């Protein structure tokens, strides 16, 4: 009963159509990341420079609506064991297809020299982190440099 | 193909597919071709910054020896090993 209530709450909050789109795209992106790797997946999604600076400003309504898409990617991603990267790729693709300028940020943290580097990906719109605020923990790579690196690797690929 | 030996006059550059980010006094390198992250401690970070800024091995070793109070010979020997590891991981390109 508790699970049913949670599913109903989720569908009411996020919307059925958004949830279905998210699930389909998340599974597709997760599979592509596992099979083809990061750069090939980004290239195949044909979203342009996903790490670059968005040029248009966004309204509060845009951001509220975007937050629902990001929350859907987080919630469904957790249920199907998709990590932050497929979650972010999915949310970014859905937002861009809906005409919302969003970008993916990839950041790193190293809590201590004995611990391995940890990385995280999240969505940003017009300089605002959506659905979470990882900037206190993670240090993002320069978005334009990431775009250039992806472009360079794409050119090198036969 | 045989790698050119690393000498005191060797210079290096950052490949297009490598990104660096400072994290505190350390650095993290992202090698996008292999999709791997590498952490550098403060000495490694200084070595990386000097080598990718165009200093040759000898010049970078002299600066490190001044900063960390080690002999230039010891710094150079360590730097040659360090550059070799970075080359092997695809984090540096041997320019000359």
C-alpha cells in the first residue's frame, strides 16, 4: 500500500507522460554509456554543446518546470540504478527538446589524499543548479573545455 | 612505435581530451578518451602545471627544487618518472 501511495504521489507530482519519457530515455542512455562510452553517447544524442554556457536567460517558471524533469530523472534513475551521468544526460535531452537551455556540469571532489576521486554530474540552467546544489562539494570542470575535448575526440574517431 | 626518451630539454603539452581542475591544493585530471580520473597531490600538481606551461624537464626541476628544498638532480629524476607515467596514461603529449 505504501509503495502504491508513493507511485501515485510521484505520478501526480511529475506527471505520467514525463515519467514515461524519462524512463525510456534513461534506459537508452544508460545502455549507450555502458556499451559505447561517454563521448560516443553524447555525440549520438546530437544535443550540441551540452557542457557549454546557455545563452538565453530562464524565467522562474522555466526553472520550476525544469526542476520537475530533473526530479523525474533522479527519482526514476535511483529506482533503475542509473547513476548521475545518465540521469543528467536524460534530463538535459528532455529539457533541450522542450526548448529549455540547460547544460550538464561535471565536477570532482577528493575528500582526502587517501580516498579516490569522486565525480558527479548535474544540471544547470542560467547558472542555477537544478534539483540539488553540489557546488559546496564538487568542483566543476570548465564547460567550454569539455565541449572542445568532446569535439576533438569525435573528430579523431574513424 | 618507440617513445622518445625523456631528457632535461624535453617539453610537453596537454592533449585535447584531458581536462584539469584544481581541488584545494591538489588537482584532478579527467582523461576523457579513457574516461578515467587521476588525482595529483600538491607536488604532482606543481609538476603538471610547470610541464604543461611549457617548461622543459630541467627548468621545471629547478623550480621544484627551489620550492621543496630538494636537489635539482633528485627533482629531475623524479620528474622524468612522473612525466613518463603521465605520458603512459595519455595525460601528456611529448612535444620535443
